[in-house]
C-alpha cells in the first residue's frame, strides 16, 4: 500500500493497539520484578493486566472485523483519488464543503445527489418536476425501458423535465466513468429508473391517486400500489436530506423549493396514517 494513505485499521493499530501493548509490556515487567511480599499490590497488578489483556483482545477482534469489511487497500486508495478528482476531499484528504454535503445523504446515491445539487440540475425545475425527477433515483420497481414507453412519457412530462432526465443520465454516466477509470465497480446509471416519473409528476400536480392508477396511458399495471406509495414517501424523505444540503451550502432558494415539493406530495391517501401497514405493503 502507498505511504500516502493511512487506512482506518492502520490508524487503529498505530494508536489504541500500540498503547495497549505498551501497557501490557510494562505490567508484565513490573510483575516479573516484584517480590511476593505485598500480595494486595500483586493482585491489583494481575487484575490490571487482565483488564488490558481483555481490551487488547477486543481491539484485535474489532480490527479483524474492520479488515474483513473494508475494501482492499487498492480500492480504498482508488476511491480517495475519485473523491479528490470530484473535489470531495483535498489533496491532503481533508473533507471539503462538497464532501460534507455528500455525507448528509444516507444512501448509496450520495455522489449522484451531490452532483445534482452542485451542477444546479433542479434549480430551474418546478417543484412538481423535481419530485418526478427524484423518483428515478428512488424507485426500485419494474422497469419500462422501451421506445414506446419513452414516447408516451414525453407526452406526459414537460420539456424541462425531459431535459433534466437526460442531464441526470449524463451525470450518472460521468460518475460511472470516473470510477471505472480507477478500477472501481459501479452502476449508477443502470440504477436510475424513470418508469413512474410521469406518475409522480401527476401526483405532485394534484391528481387523485385513484385516477392515476386507472389512467390507461400510464402503463403501470404491473406495479403494485404499495411500491408507488413507498416511493413517494421516500421522495419526501429525500427532500428533507436535500433541504439540509441546501442549508449547508447556504442555498435558501433550494431549501424553499424543496419545502414546496414536500407540500405537494405529502397529502391524501399516500400519507394516510396506518393505511399501508398491511403485510403485503411492509414486505415490499
């Protein structure tokens, strides 16, 4: 591994573990040189020795667990290079403001969401368009990626939303390429799913859930209602994360816009208390 980087487990070994080893060594020497006249003192030292031995063993287990779960040194260093290239950390591995924003997103889409904010992708979209675009990052149901569906979707969404869709795909593709350049497996673009974008747009526009689900042009017969409800609820949660990001970077307009998005989608049957707590829905 390169000397330029210090892995987390290396840091643990060089601090806590080394201190414990020193304590153990000192206690052993003291016991070896002690006479057995003062039994109380010796018992105290033995108890102390046992305490440090237990801590040392516990530390070894934790380090072993970290080593098992961490990526290889090469992958870790490669990811650091990616984060530097994207300006998430400095050349000395200090977290930048952009990196702090990424850390706010508790998901696997932190890079995509951060770029979405920093590249001003949603600044010129309406709240309804933002909700629809975010659905592509959240939705994990069946895909309808075909030319017929794309043409139908163009009729259902605005030109601005269609353009934002293409820009989001381009951002995801670029992120994938940067990571692949450093031999990091990635599939951000493939995980985007625009199948219910027009549905979420209509919901944010005020349409009734029943009317949307029975719209023959929506082509959502194979998508369960619970999946759609859960997606809309997760969009609302994501709006909260993006608002926090907006506050972090001092973008009050973004914060206000995301508040508006929430007010549009958090309504009606989708957010009815206890409505979707059946076994069918909660196992989706």
